[in-house]
């Protein structure tokens, strides 16, 4: 971990327990695995993995319709973008 990723990792540490507490459905296992993989990608500064996992977690969270998890995910995105990571394949931070 570095100072650059500390806030994003802290935000992920808030998000992951919320995801694990969601009611079990067809997407629960994939969502949990993707969130854990996102945390590993952030810790490793792996840009392509970050973008891929952000997309996947975002898509799966939309199916859950949980406002707390959604807000926590949005916080992760803000923290990553403020640290200079591109979390969307179509636009740079601030675009």
C-alpha cells in the first residue's frame, strides 16, 4: 500500500463488508469475488485490472439496488480518481 492508494483501500474496506452482507442472490458470489479482486488490483497498482473490476462491481451492484453499498462504491471511485487512477475505460478522471 502507498499513500496514493490508502484512501481507496480504506473505502474498499468499508465497501466489501457491505457487499458480503447483501442478501444472497444469483450475483452474490461474483460480486464478492470481484470486490475482493478489485481490492487486490488497487493494492498492486494494476490499472487494467482496476478498470475491469470497477466495471464489473458497478454492473453487479446495480442489480443489488442497495443504496449503502452503492454509496460506498461511489466513494471508492472518487478516491481512486482523486489518486489519479482511471476507473472508466471511456473517460479520464474529471472528464
